C-alpha cells in the first residue's frame, strides 16, 4: 500500500525532471516539455500536484508558444483548483497573476479586474503577493487611463508595506505614485522618496534597483515637464547606478521580510531601460543619436516590446529632423509590425503612430495627409502632453496651407502660451510661442513675431532645447532680413547655422544657408555668398534624393491609413507623389 501511495509522486518527479530538462535545453524543446507535463494527468495526481501542473503548463504555453487559449484553460484550472487547497499561496497567486496578464493581452480587461480583486482580498496574509497583486491592478487601471483608481491602489500598497515594515516596497509604491501625479504635486513626493531611498539599509542589489527606479521616474518627470537641463544630473547618476548594479550578484542574501521580495524589474531589463531613456533625453536637447540602440532589444517579452516601440518612436523623430525620411518611414513600418503582433501595444501606441506619420507627411510636403494623420491621432489620445504636441504640429500645417484661418485660430485658442496653457511642459509651451511667432511672421506682423520668438528663445535657452533655439534664431534672422537690418539678421543666422549643424537639422541648415546666401549678396560678400550658395545646393540635393527615396517606398502608402489596425501589405509606388516646392 505504501509503495502504491508513493508511486504517483515518483512518477510526477520524474516527468517534472524531464519537462524541466526539455524547457532549459538549447534550443528549448517546448513540445516535449508540454508532453511530459500533460502525462502527469494520466496518473490521476492529488489536487496539489494537479493544480501545480496546470500552472506549469499554462506558464510554459504562455511564455513559449502562441497557443494562448490552451494556456488560459490551464491557468484557469490552476486558479480554480488552488483556491480549494489551504496553505497553497504560491500556486494560487501566481496563477491569478499570470492569468490576469493573459486576459489583458487578449483585451479581456473585464475578466482580469475581478480576478485580481479577489486575489488581493485573499492575499492579505501573504505580503509579497499582496503587494505584487495590488501593483498589477494599479498598472491595469493606469493602462485604462483610470489614474484615480491607480493612485488609490498604490496608496493602499504603500500603507500596507509600511504596516508590515517594508520601507523598500513602500518606496516602490510611492515612486509609482509620482507617475500619476500632476507635475506641480510631484516635488514633495520626490523629496520623500529620495530620503527613503538614501536612508534604506538592506540588500545591496535591492538598494541599487530602488535607486534606479527612483532616478528613472525623476528623469521621466523632468522630460514630461520639458525641463531637459534638469535631466542631466539625474541621467548621470542613473548611468553610474546601472554600472554598480551590473557588478552585483543576484545571489546576495535574501531579505528576511517577505514584503521586501517585491522586484519592480529584472536587472537585465533595468539596463535596457536606462539605455532607453538616454537617447530619449538626447532627442529633447536636439543632440540626436540613433546608433545601435535597437540591437539591445531582441528579447520577446512584452515589456521589452514596449521599450522597443518607445525607442523607435524617438529615433523616427530624430531621423526626420536629420534628413533621413526613407529610413524613418521604414522604422514607422517596423512599429506597425510590432503593434500588429500585440493588440495591447497597438491600443497604447496608435495615437503615437499616426502622429509620427503626420510628422513624416509634413517632411514630404503632403499637407492634406498630415492633417488627416494628426486628426486621427487626436481622436485616439487622452494623454494631455501628446494632445498638445499634436495640436502644435497641426497648427503648423494650417499655417503652411495659408487658407485655414478659422480652424487655425480655434486651435491656437486651445494652446495659448500666454495664459491657461493646457499642460505643464516647458518644452511644449516654448513650442507654442514659436508657432505664434511663425503665424505672425507669415501675416507680416513682425514686431509681434519678434516678441513671441524672443520668448521662445528665452525658454529654449533655459533648458537646452537646441532645435527650438535654432528654429527661432533663423526665423528671427529672416524677419530682420525682410526689415532690411542685415547686420542683426547675420547675428541670428550664423549661430542658427552652427546649432543646426551640431544637431544636425537638415531643414534648418537648408533655410539658414539660403538666408546666408542672400545676406552675403546684399552685404557685397561675394565669396561668402558663393560658399553659402554651394552649401544650399548640397543640402537641397541631399534632401531631394532622400525625398524621392522615401516617396518611392511601398511603405509611403501608410500616409493614407487613418483608421483601424495598420495595413500589413504595401504596394510599390511608381515615384514621388508629393511636391518638392516648399522643401527646396
């Protein structure tokens, strides 16, 4: 009788050993791993073994295959059975956590929320899982833009962590609250979190990961606020932290408090995240770097796919500025492909995709398409900063078209930088002043234009917004040239050209070289005028070749896509479909 009772356990251990061997093989043999785990059910195992096997099968299928329906079925069984077994927390709550993640990936949010709420309710005596599940539900509310509920849950998590004596997890929750607060309310919380991080004594790798978490949120806070100069010291500390954390071993002594086992991100993903925020910060200052950042994001995990899309979005904007439209268009297509693979990724980035296409349309002078893309993006976003960015660019489209006065004034009323500007972003407010200056210039109201542009210069210089500075300088130079003040015009255009070369911004260099040619001709500087004319010719040729290459790509058809999921196939173009007149 004893031998019969032990048989299922030995069979289970043997099958489990085989399954793990196949899972960790190089390359993994997932089909054989699944077969071994499924064979466990042939022995009619006890409930504990049955629930754990369903969890293992669900996890393997979820992480290593595309069979999400079968993964879901196993995870649902693991969750159902484990609830009937006392003292079975790990299986119970891991099943709940993984199942709710899978529901979200399938856009079944209404199934995920009650599941997480029930798991939170019954996990109060299990600090690690209680904190993790609270965080997961808060994250879900954030994805749905329900920031009030997210903040409430993070507050509950912070208070629970304080009660169970986990300053580490308390700080994780407080740090996350930073993301949901209005910019004006963030500073007291930043100070509190900074104090907790510095005073916390514990596991070295946890302390450094907490510091990375805090600094990443500081960096993103300053970038959201458009305060690029303030980012630099935080970014430097962040890069030092990640160097420190990469030298520490994961096998440091585990914390004694279970609530301290909460990890916000694996060490490898932290390194990628820090790598991600650096080029994003650079794109704000105008020192554009697009090197091989993408090469580090080859893992297929959902969070790294999100990182990859965010990085591509910033690189695409850099490409458009530096005169690499064809490459930018191919990378927009790459973002489309990534979003096709994940409905949730597309839901979260559809507005950004249409915004990028709108910027591309401006760069190839397809103004009707640019308007349609920005209108689609506005329809899809509730994010205030993105909304203001889109409206600012749409206003520039209306200014270029010259006959959209009613729509233009309606937009400008909503982004008036002199009063009631809708967002706290320093960068976007400076851009709104520039748009006002541009409109006043086209309307021949030069004194008003100078006032707006000087305001832009003051704000952009304060935070190292190099591209806005270059654009404002060259436009001021143009105004002074029109007014006949050649010396003052030259004082503006020369530094604009230097700054544009440093970025490098092809359009501003084209504009500056044209002005320098006319200025030097007017001043009688024949040699300088000839040199400027040669520069202008070179920039024109580069932009023309890139323009033809971009418009000839099959992906150029994306400019007509304004609704639904992105198209999967593209037909080749016969040639450029847009005018080069305003470009050259």
